[in-house]
C-alpha cells in the first residue's frame, strides 16, 4: 500500500470514528470526557499508522488536545516528564555514554566470542554477549549501534563463508530485540507499561521484579531465536566447519585495546557499572529507588575526577524525542483510564472468556501489532491501557496481561522497516547481509515460537515467581 493510500485510509477511519463519537445518541454510556479521549486516541493511532509525521509530534499533539479540552490537567501532562521512570532512562543513557567511551565492549566481545570453536558455539556465545548488553545500554537502537563494530569484525573474519555472515547479520538484531525484555530500561515501551499499570491499578513493578520476570524470558527467547536463525539461514555444510576469531581481528574495528592490562578508566567504569546494576538488583534490601541509583551513577560517571565522559557530551546521547513521546503517551494513558474510555472500550468483549484464551488473544495481537505500528513504544501506548482494562473484566491479573503484551510486542522482525536494529543491519556497506525474503522466512517460524514461549512463561513460570494468572 502506497503512502497516499495509507494516509487516505487512516484519515477515513479516524474521521468516521470521530463522527460517530460526536453524535450524543450514539454510545449513551459514554461521558463527554470519554468521547473526547477516544476521538483523540483514534486520531493519534491512525496518524501513527498512516502518516509519515514523527511519532513524538503526534503524541505531543494528542496530549495537548486532551489538556486543552480539560480531559486532563496541565499538571498531569507536564508531571509525566518528572516521572521516576523518565529520570531512570535519562541517567541510564548517561551511564551508557560512559561505557561507550571505554573499551569494555570490545574486551567483552573478545572474551566471549574468542572462545568459539564451532559455528553453534559462536552463535550462542554471541547471543549471550548481546543479552548482557541489555544491562549496560538502554534502548535497542543504542545496543545495535554498540554491537555493529563487533559484527563487522566477525564478518571480516568469516568473509569466505558468506552464509555465516548473513546468519550473524540476522542474529544481531533478532537477539537485541528479543533480549530487551530482560530489564526495565531495555526499551521505552517497558517504562510506558509500568506507568500505565501504576495509574490504572496501583501495581508498581520495580527494576528488581522486572528483572526477575523478564531475564529468564529474555535468555530463553534469545537462545531459541539464535537456534532458529542458525537453522533457517545456514545449511549443514555451513555449520560443520570450525571457526576461530582472534583478538587481532576484533581489534581492527575497535578504537580501544581489547586485550592487555586494563586502564584505570576502564576499571573505574566497570566498577561503577557493576555497582549500579548490583544496587538496582538489591532494591528490596536498601529501598533506594532505581532512578536515584541511576542518578548517582550518572553524576559519578560524568564527574571531572572519576568520570569517563563529560556531562554535556553524555546528555547529547539521550534520545529526548523518545522521552517526550513517553511522557505524552503516559498522559494519554491517564486520560483513557480516568475518563472511563478504556473501560468502555473493553466492556463489549465476551464476559466468559477464560484466562488462557484471553492471554492467547493478547499475545497474538501484540505479536502481530508491529505490522501496523512500527514504533515499539507506540504499540505499548495503544495496547497496554486496553489490555489492562480488559484483564480486570476477564478476571486476569493485569500485571500478567500487561507484561505478556509488552514481551510479545518485542517481536518485530518481519520487514526491514519494522525496527531500527533490523534496518541498521539490513544494509551494511561492504558486507553481505539478509534480504526481505530472509526476514519473512525467519518470521514465519520465529513468530509462533516466541508467542508460545511468552504464553508458557505467563501461564507456568511467572506464577512461580509471584505473578499469578488470575487475581
């Protein structure tokens, strides 16, 4: 569908919905604020789907419209920028900038990948290394940029084995996207989910609880995806030959030493990162907010005496557009919940749907949502408020439903434009990489596998970790 056709279709749908909502006789159970909220929500969603306008601009316009019409107060709109999760992400990016200035990434890659002797070992060691980066670098696009030099080094070392290079090109973005669920800072969509849950139900998911629930899923889905990529992209003959990646080959693509004694800067940065992650994970013991821990770490990382990056340079790496998008969509979520619009939207759903069927529908819709909404954060902004409201009516734990939806929405591998990491690795100059046909073949296998894995965790694993299916 061309851009003009998509724009026309989205405009027709949005205007039709607004026309229906404008007639008082339609939907008599809806109040005035709920009608305005649904109209703004419909316009924003159709704009995200059918127009090339920046997602953040649309979200800010929607938030402003809800404020100007009195659905939410200006304090609610502007207060979302001061939310602890927003500060957590800002400080996490400052810490990531400090790590990027050192040679820690190259050293970690040399330590892990250098030990591979077979293709399968290389695949799973690379996967393990990419999962670990979720703790050091927030947002999938930042992790993709950090991992690109490592991929280039592996591609040059395996230049005579084209299928393996294509496999690695597909492996990197696949694992980066699926492993984001490991931590609260893995994607902006996670912070939106946490905010919606807090506003709608009063349930607060902290860094430690998210880690407890998300890390096992991230490890399982990443290694399952790695094996799927390996089997769908290579032949048996490609997998039988030995591999040997040397430190020298990785060094050619790294500006910092990847072997030898650690510098004082690297030692300080590694110690700081380990301390911050340890404090995040031990939040129940010391009761210090993860955002406060991150702020302390960011101040140390950018300090003149102990830091590795200047504060001004570090702040340049913060995706301010993403933060504004998150703040605006949080305000939209508050409007949906407080106006009664979300409750009304799900009131027409069948009332006797079992928890298994409900979760199955949520996971299926969330998995396929990337075909319509390319922004991961936009998908959560649209889906999570509705999922949380519907879960209450279906007798399902809203926390389980929201986490399952957010985890399933992490699958976005079908098209090169479905996610920034997929786009980045689809066109690497001088290196053979995957085609849209390769992505379609992988998605046909991986989409049902990841959806089934999310359902398994929601039904069997998370209840063991204190998050039951029903309330």
